[in-house]
């Protein structure tokens, strides 16, 4: 089904029902820019976890967006970033995708562990690291 037909179907459904679910973007999973941003998000969250042993917030100081933006700036200076600088909303979408099973085969690299907090997925680690991660996450999230 082409984009024209999907759009036409969406419009007809919206008119008939008064609402319609927004279709998923078909080009996201294979797009190099998107995959690169996801990798930067994963690196930011894993790096924060390794240094601080706590989940990373999507927006507050020392946020995922700040870490990704800083890395993009470094890559721009080295001539290794051929795209426009991503907006916060774009980075936020990539964060959500990193914790969404629809974008990964196997375990997702990140998990959401509270309102806007993300950490590496313990399922991707072997024992005893997995148990340590779960214990630290509980300590941080349950005061």
C-alpha cells in the first residue's frame, strides 16, 4: 500500500469516526540518520549508567538530549555529522524507540523505569551484572 492510499484511508476514517490512529512512519527503521541517533542515545544512557549507576532522565539537567547534543556537536566539529542538528523532540522519539520492542529483534537496548527515566536493559547483561543493575535501579527509584 502506498503512502497516498494510506493517507486517503486515514482521512476517510477520520471523517467517519471523528478520530484515527496516526500511522507509523514507514522509513524510520532503515534510515541511517535515525539509526545513528538511536546509537547515540544508547551510548549516552549506557555511559551515564556506567559513571553514575543510576537511570538517566530524558529532559532534566544531564539529560539524554544534552548528552546526544554534545556528541553531535563534537561530530560536527570533526566533520562526521552530515545531517542537521537534531531537535529535542527528534531525540525524544529516538529514546522512546530504543525502549520499544517494535524497533528491535530480541531485547530492547533500553527500558523505561519511571516517568521519563531510562536505563540499559538488564536482560542484555549476564549475571551478576543483571542482578546488580536491578538492585541499583530499585534503590534509586524506590526511596
